[in-house]
C-alpha cells in the first residue's frame, strides 16, 4: 500500500519540487497579501488568534515528532519497503529501530 | 493580546545629519541587533540542513531555504514527504504553520504599505518571526520610516545570510553521524524555545497541550494526517480557551 501511494503521488523528486514550490508560493502569498491589500485586509483579533494557535500547534506537533522520532510517528514504518532499507534516508539516529 | 503596530508618522529628523548617513547607521544597527538572534537559530538551521542532506531530492529540498524562508514549515514539509505523506498533505501542513505570517505581515502595513512596489515585494519576502520581533522593538524607539526600513533591511540581510549558511552547512554535514546525533538533541530544544513564549498568550497553553495530545494519540494514523489534525485542534481549542463564550479576548 505504501509503495502504491508513492507511485500514485508520482516521482519523488518531482513531488518534492512541486511541494517546495507550492509551499513557497503560498508562504509568500501570506507575506505579501497584507502589504499589497493594505487596510482592505484587516484580520479580526479572533482570526489572528486562530492563525497563531494553528501555527504554534504545528510546531508543537513537530516537537513531539522530533522527540518520538519521525520514523515512528505520523504513521507506522512500512513493513515491506519498496526499496532497500539502506537507501532510505533517516534523520533521527536510531529512529528506524524504534 | 498585544499586537505590534508600526508608527505611521515620520518624526522630524535632526537637520545636521545627512539622510544617507542615518540610513546607513540604521542598517548597521539592524544588522547588529539580528546577529545574536541569528546565532540562536544556527542549531535549528544545521538540523534542517541535515534533514535536507538526507532527503531523496536534496536540491529541491534546499531550494525551500529561500522559497519558504521558515524553518519549522520547511522541516515539516521535508519530514512529511520523507515519511510518505502525500505532497498535498505536506504542503497543507507547511502552509498552516506559515499562516501566522499573515498576522505578522499585517503588522508591517504601516511600515511597508506606503513604500514603492518593488520595496514592498522585497520586504514581504523576509517577513518571519525574528524580523517581525526586531521590527516591533525598533518601532517602539521611534524614528523615520526610512530609518525603520533600513533597520529592517539590515536585520533581514544578516538573518538571511546566517540562515542560508547554517542550512547549507547542515546539508553538507548531514552524512556525519556524530553531527546528526548532536543536532537531533538540539532541535527539540530549539522548538521548545519557539513554543514556550506562545504558551504565555491567552489560549496558548491550551493550544500547545492539545496539539501535543493529538499528535501522540494519532501516531498510528497515516503520515501527516495527525499533524494536520493537531494544528486544527490547537487553533480551535486555543481560540475557545482564549475568547470563547463568557470570556473576553
């Protein structure tokens, strides 16, 4: 199933380029929209709170994942990888052994 | 909740000092102010670089250093792609993390709103937590808009240079196991330093606790879905705790 998902989402390198580009453009849109629209884009206090909490929630989730190990969070490690284990990148030392 | 706003009025500058000299001084002052902050972000940049160095497509991942210009969203994107999330889920999580930039950028309207188009576009590209924080401090000291923009530019140049160097060095050192081990300890500490100030804000503590709980509870869910749910839950619960029925903002 995991292999099928990789194939379904397309080549990994193309996927990474697309993801970085879309995330980069989206991030820039967040930055530039208020400066271009000026006072026409007035965020309510509640909206500002929601955006801040969402962002910080993501960083807190990232923190938990970094403590638990990315290899074991966000889904179980694939039991039958479709490429050799030695070729799989690993950020967190020992994460694959957890 | 306090919102940082920039002054809209230009103070009258002393007649004896040339405008160029004042702008250069403000630029240098911004660069000096950002230097220690940049050093504080170095471990995080190195770890992000290590993640980039071990990704399946390092060049694509590295390009996000300037394109995304935000370490937490960038790291989230890379790790979610690496753990097999769909690219749409990874992008969604990264954008949700960076949605706070909308708030930061709104605070810059008085400073950059009246500027020329290219300056506005350039200034917007480097709106991020440290530049927002320093610009807020600088605006409290007064001065002309030109001086404040020069201060912002100096700070942004130092941060961009330092961040790019740190991420690139981390990518090159990523294959060194000992370095990665040390950095793996450093990154939770960096993230704690980012999260802690938020917990003092109204609803911030609830938002962070909910995000932690949801992330742990959804560890066995498909990659990325737990983080997205954690962010949505944190936003909803934080907003309710902050200014829900019967509470004032």
